[in-house]
C-alpha cells in the first residue's frame, strides 16, 4: 500500500518519504543524515528502502543532510538542472553519489514521477507528482510564491495533496521579521500563505482530492491550529461544510510518533 511519512516539515527542515515500507523515495532531506535515519527507523522504514532522493531546490532546509545520507547509502539524487548546478557550486555534488537531471517524467522503483516548475527565489525549483505502484497519486507542492496553472494542473486529481500553508499574513506583517524578509515571503517567489492555500483546496476537492496535508508551516508566523482553521473556513466558504467529506492533516515539525498516511 502507498504511504506518505512526513519526516519533518518547516523552516528547520523538510523531508517526505513516499512509497511502501519496502521501496520508496524521499522528497528533500533538510536535516542531518543521522536525524533522518533515526526518524525513518522510527517510522519503521529501513533507509535502504530509499531508492532515490528528489530535491525541490537548494535551500538548506531542503538539502541539509543530502551529501552525507546519499553518500552513505549510495542513493541516486534527482533534481532540475538549475538545482544540480547550485548544489555543485556549494560543493555538495562531490562524486560520492550519482546525480541526475529530471526533465519531465522519471520511472523509479515502480513509481512514475513527474516534475513541475514552482515559483521560488532559488535557481530552479520543482514540485513532484508521484504515481505509486498501486496507482495512487500524491503531489508535493511547497515553497511557492503563488499557484501557477502548471502547479494546479499537477495537483488536480491527486489522491493526496501536500500543499504549502506557510504563514498567516497578519502574523507575518506585524511580526519581528525585517521588512526585506517580509517582502520576500509575500512575493510571488516567496511562500504560500494560509489564505492562498485555503482558496486552492476547494478546487482540488471538486476534482476528486479528499485528503490534504498542510506543509512547511512557519514557526514564527503560523501555528497548526491557525493553518487548519483557515483551510476549514476556505472549504466552508465554498460550500463544503462537512469535514467528514475530506481529511486534513498538518505536517509535523518532527514526526515523533512514527505516523504514516495510507492513501
């Protein structure tokens, strides 16, 4: 059965395991190899089950453990050409593990993976739409300044949609961040707000998605309760009243209970 295990999510690191207990992929690895290995084992996943690592972009909260983990287990890494060039300039691609460019689709471990472009302030960021061996679809779309038609197209029809719900706009505007950082986060190449996420979810629901995970929450400018309530209100405003019609999860800062989502 297909499962998603959100190992950790947020400004302190991001990583998601997708597949089965026997075989799967990681989307990003933003904490140390040791931390990632321990959380995988806590989720009853052997690190040797990881057949590939899909990198969204080169920011440290997405690649912090990449070099050591991929080298230790000789795991191939996949990303855009721009991201691989950035990783090479950072000294992370040192020849100790294979690295490949994704341009379109990829077959890996019985899964079909489609990369799509996302607007973020980095070299060349991707999101991923993954069709598992048992024909289930999960799309991971985080680190978005806005929702483009390409992003929406890759989210539509997913069995599970992992969507960024980074910040509450009011908390961000009145919070302690410097003006330049606030402007960056609020830009079309920054991060998706709770409100923007909430406006997207009803469209996905109408196209068949019944399970959602809110991801990459800001520790300083958001809370799980605020993000969840904003999403529920967005559904209610679209006439989707009963939460029993859909399942809404919030990705944990760290997966302390070993929980996976079967979808």
